């Protein structure tokens, strides 16, 4: 029996090649029966006529495993990006919440001008001094609250994406482990 990876002669009960360390039956370079050079495209050994189909099947499985590994790497990268997005959005939301709490409130709240009051069907309508900026203060408050809400939504969405990607990543890793054990 010969190593398919390096062509070294090995014993039948050997698990790994002593020369190259390849697992018994792994590789596509040499015939397992006679040790002659082979290639992936050969169906039979030109020297002894042994079928080489197992080499092509093995090479296809190795190719599928490498594709699964690249897919797992992309899942891991998207998990990392989702985690970063969640952390950044929470940090921004906390910053905006602190800004909302500690920002100065207008201190020139006017008293209603009783002399200009008019009676309406809902009661007295008072006219306030024109220099008071309550409307702009509340407009800024609404904007800050909207940004905080959007940051929280981004954090929740990123967390959901992270956990979904993690679930798929774990499945891929288990599939890769099983495929490597079969080979």
C-alpha cells in the first residue's frame, strides 16, 4: 500500500503516513495500490488499472468543505459587524439620553399677559412674550427622542442579526466538523 499524498510505501494498518503525515487514503498524487503518479482527472491508474474514482470524490468533498469554511468566515464577519453596530448604537443612544437630560432648559418662561387675554369658548387665551423659545426647545427635544429611539431600534436589529448569524455559524461549524470526520 502507498500513500496517496507522497507515494511513500506504508503498512496496511498505518493510520498516517510516516513521511508526510497525511491520513491513509488522503491525497490525489499517487495510486494507493502501486504508488504510480496519478491526477485528479484520471479514472484509473495507468500502471495497475485500479479505479481512482475515490480520489475525485474525495477532492470534491474537500472543495465543499473549503466552500463551507469560507461561508462560515463570512458569517463570523457579519456577526462581528452586527455586534459592533449594536455596541455603537447603544453608546450613541446613551450619549443622546445624557444630552437630553443635562441640556439647559429655558429659564425665561414668561407669565401670561393678563392684559391681552381674550375669552374664548375654552376659557382664557393668554398671549406670551415673543422672546420665549419653548417651541424650539420642544422641537429639539423631539429630535433627540427620535434619534434615541432610532439608535435603540438599530441596536435591537443588530442584536437579532447577530444571534441569527451565530446560530447559522454554529450549524456550519458542526457540519464542517462532521464532514472532516467522514473524510
